[in-house]
């Protein structure tokens, strides 16, 4: 049962993506390991949340509303580790499962894990 007893979302739309992004980064900010990494890099959360809504809208709804360079942004972050990526994915999976029916939560998680893997390949396993 999800905490507030609201029905799980059975469609992926902009409102659901906004709920996912806002809830997820709420958890990230209060996480003892991930929180400081984000707080060190982001001074104004409004634009970041907007970017992340557009990112997920582009990934899940193919709206092409996100234009950016995630690899460069993450390469510039000090202190990123594979363990932090694992934690990021735990919180993401949990949030998706709290908001969406299992089939749709799984779609988000599959995409997140795939992108996290490719970011990590670029960041940590360069020959
Ligand atoms: C340990 C894991 C992660 C950490 C600590 C992290 C942290 C951050 C931070 C601090 C920024 C803002 C950078 C800036 O504006 O200068 C950022 C941007 C972003 N992150 Fe992550 N991130 C992580 C994993 C991921 C994953 C797994 C994804 C995708 C599934 C992702 C997608 C993005 C995107 C799309 C941006 C926006 C880049 C842009 O400005 O165009 N991140 N991340």
C-alpha cells in the first residue's frame, strides 16, 4: 500500500512524470549519501526539477522536450561512485513503485537502469 492511500497511476503523462520527479528528488535531498552531492551542485532546485521533468518526458513520452548533455554534467561532479548510483536507483525504483502500477513502474525502472548503466560506463570504465 502506498503511504497516502491514493490509487496508483495507470497512465504515464506529464502530471505523473512531474509527481515522480518531485517525489524522487525530495527523497534524494534527504538521503545522507546522495543529498550532499546534489546540494553541492544545485543552488536553485526549480530549474533542475524542470530539466528532469523534460528529460523523463522525452524518455517516456518521446516529446523531445529535453536538450542536454548528461554525461558532461555528471563527469563534472566530484565524488560520484558506483555505490551512489546504486543508491540513486534504489530510491528511483521505490518512488516509481509508490506512484505507478507495477507494469508502468517497471517501464520507468528499466529505462533508469539502462541510462544509469551507460552513464557509469562513460564515467568509471573508460579504458
Ligand atoms: C549517483 C547518481 C547521480 C547523481 C549524484 C546525480 C547528480 C546530478 C546533479 C548534481 C545534476 C545537476 C548537474 C548540474 O546542473 O550541473 C544532475 C543532472 C542530471 N542528471 Fe543526474 N545524477 C545521478 C544519476 C543520474 C541518472 C541515473 C540519471 C538518468 C537516469 C540522471 C540524469 C540526469 C540528467 C538528465 C541531468 C540534467 C543534465 C543537464 O543539465 O542537461 N542522473 N545529476
